[in-house]
C-alpha cells in the first residue's frame, strides 16, 4: 500500500485548438462550474494548430474565479527559466495564487530545434531541467539577499534581481518517465505528472519507488510529492466496459486502487468533452472522495500526509493534533505545510493559527466544530472572502475555512429561491444567477465571500431598491456549538433563524443559505470624479441628490485627499 494521503483533486486536460478558441475557454469555464479543481493545457509552441499555452492560461485565469491552472506540461527548451519564473510569479499574483507549474524537459525535438532552440539528448535534458528548477526557485526566493547568481551549463544566471514573489508557493510538477527524470522528481519537484496510457501498472509501481528512494536520499519525505495522472482513453457512455469506459460506479471501482494502492491523488481528464467534465465534477469526484474516505477511516491506508521533522517542529503545543478526526486529516493544513502561507492570513489581517481545517461538506464541518470544542484554543470561521474584521483568522487557534464549500444553485426559478454555500464569492453568484435574470445585492466587489456578508448585513449596489442581503435570507443550514446540523427558518428554530441574520458566526457555522433573489435585467453603472475641495458642500449636495433619486439608484461616495498639483480639468 502506498497511499500518500493527499486530498483528492480533479480537473481537465484540454486541447488549445487554434480553430475554436472560444470552445476551449468555455470548457475551462465549465471545469470550474462543475466543481472541479484545476484545468490544464497542452504546450506545443511549434504546432501552428495550437494556441500559445501561456496566453491561454492568462486568459482563462481572468475568466475564472477559483480554478487552479497549469500547463501540462510546459516545454522548457522554448521557455527560458529566468523569464518563466517572472511570468509564473506574475500570473500567480494576478490570479491570487491559482497557478501551478507543470514542466517537461522537452519532446518533439524537430519542432523545438526548428524554432531555434538547442537539441538536447535525454541526459542533457535532465541536467537542463535540474538547473531550471534552481533558477525558478531562486527567482521566487524573497528571503535571500543580493541578486541571483547561478553557474550552469544550460541556464547560467550571472546576476539577476530576484522576484517577484508568487502569491503562494508554486508547485513544480514534472512530466517524467525515465529513471533520471523520476529521480529528479523525488529530489526537487512537488509533483509527478505522467499519463496513464504511457505506463503499465508495474511501471507505475517502479516509478513511485524510484521517486520515493530519490526523495529519501535527498532528505525529503516522499509524501511531500503529489502524484497526478492524465487519463485519455475514458468515457462514461461506452458499453465496452474497458478501463474507465463505463458508468460512474465502474470509474470509482477502478480509480480507487490508483489512490489507495499507488498513491495518485489528482486525476485529469484528457478529453474535450463537456458531458464528461460535468459527470466528473458532479458524480465521479464526490463518489470517489467518499470511497477513499471510507478506506482511510478504516485504517487500511495512510489517512493523511506524513509531515517532515521540520514541519512537526512548527506545531503549536496547545493543540492536540493527534485527536483530529480521520475525516479531517487530508483537508487540514498545519504550520510547516506547503499550503500554510496561503491559508493563514486573510485579505487584510495576518494570523498564525495552529490549524486550518478546510471542510468539503456539512458533515466535516460538524467534525471540525466538535474537535475544536475539545481544544482550549481560539476558534475562527472564514467564509473565504476578505475578512476585514479580523475574526476569520487568529494566533494559535483553529480556523474553519469554508472556501471549498462554494456551490451556487438555483433551486426554483419560479419562486426565485437560490441556495448558496458560504465559501462562494459574490462574483460567482452573480455569474450563476445572471442567465436566469436574477440578482442579489452583495457587497461592492466580486471577491467578497458569501458567508460573512450574508450573515452580517450585505450592503451592495442594489441595496437602495432591494435592501440588505439578510433581508432576503429565507433559510439557513447551521452547525451549532454542540455539533448539531440544523435547518433554521420561520418555522424551524425561528429564534436561531432571527439571530443568524446579522450575528455573523456567533451562533454557529453556516453551511448553506437560501435566499429569494430578485428580478434584474439591465444594470447601468457609472463612476464619476468631482472636486471635493469644499467637502461639506459636496456632501450636502450629494445627499440631496440621492434622497431625490429613484430607489433604483444606489450611490456610494468615496473621499480621497488630493495630490499636490493634481486638479480636475474644467
């Protein structure tokens, strides 16, 4: 058994066809809408039938909200690492930490050489890739002093300014098959990204062993390395009953051993098939997660990633980590874990929690609340948005981060009833409701989280006509401090329902909210700049204008100090 205990992830591996760019973007957007975790694209710059992958990655990052993006895999010989490092960090910052770097040593050398790059042997390619990883990590290292200087046969760096630092610690996943590449994966990479059809089962076992041995020799814990897998010959409608060519239950039965016996934890579907993407997100992924959770809870395989000695030393002594329920092990982040820097802070507040739990469903929220009650440390709840108040992180306590519970559903168009999970962002809600002609007043920025705003107030651009967001809450699902999951509305626990609308997380952890949206067609938005030198007069005039305006108009006024010599044109 070699289950490395990683949380399962699912995604798509799309063809960047130049002939139908709108379709590939639509499939990427559907990957996110289906609840999948990441979208990846082939990278063949020498192929005129393909869009440039880096340009496509940037475009898709701008068109999505939470989806991770990566090349699968980027061709290193045509993407010099010093430039690639800055491009990757920039895209990661622009996408708020959603970029990962799938990288290959090079293939299809006739095309690569035809574009002016040097043809390398297999051994030279491994050496070049090793140097490239050092360059990438060196550019991203903001703790080092002075410029980056590296000697190298293929990618020397005589003297380069470091930075920018990415928004999170970017994973480097290597497409590797041969022993030297597998050893490099164990020594320096964060993930192994092969294709199933290129590897028989014995070859996969051998490859995992080589990666593990190289990791241990390099002083690393093998479970630090995520195992990803591309799947091409797949279908949910086939009657052939071949491998991954059949109904959902067959997929679960056949993928389960790849997780618990071979350690793979990320599966990427290499077919541009809208129906398959939808089925993967809505049916296969949840069913496989449940099956894996049962296996791990039974103690037959590892329940979570083994931490290194360095990571274990970062644990807070006040917290009993061993008491964490098995259902939460794979979804929790400790100090010292690679993802900790990404989840410890909020948009405007810094924190150093002892543990961040990221539940995927209401049952895991129950387990998280029950566990937190046994620990004599602070408890914070985070919906996934800005956290301006500072209550959604802490020092030395537990944070329940709801960002993975982010579904948006229209339950009944006739009654305009919608169901939102607290980890969704209001930009996602607006996109989901717009095709139905519905909207909800929801803050003034698309990255605001649903949970915090919908339980405390909810002032937005439609508030003057429709009121606060909490005015439209008709029901909520909430986990109370005693570990009960309750549905509250006017008829069920009405006092708690009254309290939920405006009290934030003081009465429990909200796992879903139902609201009555309202009919909205076209919206007009304008941003005006005025001279506020006579501030009092401006405020009085603005107040009168708003009072006299129709209720459909909501106006916000922001006052900023003028800069020297910066006057409005007359």
